[in-house]
């Protein structure tokens, strides 16, 4: 007989590189008896999960490893584009989910390898290098009353509270299609290297 304590959700965390273990701990802390996580490294694992998180890390390394792993990138594209299971991208994960990306890397010769699925244009390292990392208050995402995993309505979040934004070699979303719901914005100038990339992009568009 199955135990009532068995997990009801299995969330995959892409585990090619980056903060996948930290994401697992954070997700499982929401409700240890109701949520299980699994590290995703092969295409066949995608059929076993109810959703997936692409963690922060090095988008360059993730792209290179993903391209070298037979069938994984194409399977992830199909998973995301099917749209029947939720997908979340944090920092580098967001870059991978973008449809278009600009930015430079010494080890990328043919552009950043992307999974796609979200119609946004992203600039890698928009805010600068590791030494330029910073924190600032950002708009809090909307928090309407919702039912939690225990079936209770949770209205504890303060919708007017600011949200702590941590920018560590952070990318920026430059444009989003009308189909993308934007939950918050910050006004910030690009670092010097990103500004050069963006000026070159503008020159090509003109």
C-alpha cells in the first residue's frame, strides 16, 4: 500500500553545471513530504518529472555540455515547447530559455547554445563581471492568494514589499514579446563591455 507521505510532485533540476544542488534544497524545503527533486542529465529522465528548473551557473558551460550530450538539448526544447509542464530558468537558466541572446565569451565561436521557448532578447553579463556584483531592491512579483500544497489559502505575502535582487554577473532581458508577462522592471545602464556589444548590435540593425 502506498504511503500518504509519498511525494506528489517530482521536479527536475538540470544538473550539467551550476547551483543545481542549492535549487534542489530550496525546492524540497517548500514541502519535504510533497515534493521530490531529481538531477536531470539525460533525455530519458524528462518523462519522469512534473516540471523542470534550469539553475544559475555558467550558461557557456551548460551550452557546451548540453550540445555534447546526445539528444539532451533537443529533448529539452521539446519539453519546453510542449508547454504542458512548468519550466523555470534562474540567471543562466533564463539565458538558455531565451529565443535570442547577445554578449561575448572567449570560448563561444558560433553563439550561445540556447534551448529557447521564451520570446525574449537577453544580454549576457549586462551588469558586469564578478567584481561588479551588487544587490538592490526590485519590484516584488504579484502574489495573489493561492492554494498551497496542504490545500490552505496562503495570503501571507505583502504585495507592496520590495524584493531583494542579487546581481552576480547577471544577464538582462532587453526586450520581451507581447505574449510575455513582465512582472517587474529595473532601470540600469549596461557595463562597458555590454555597452560595446549593444552599440554593435544597433549598428547592424540600422
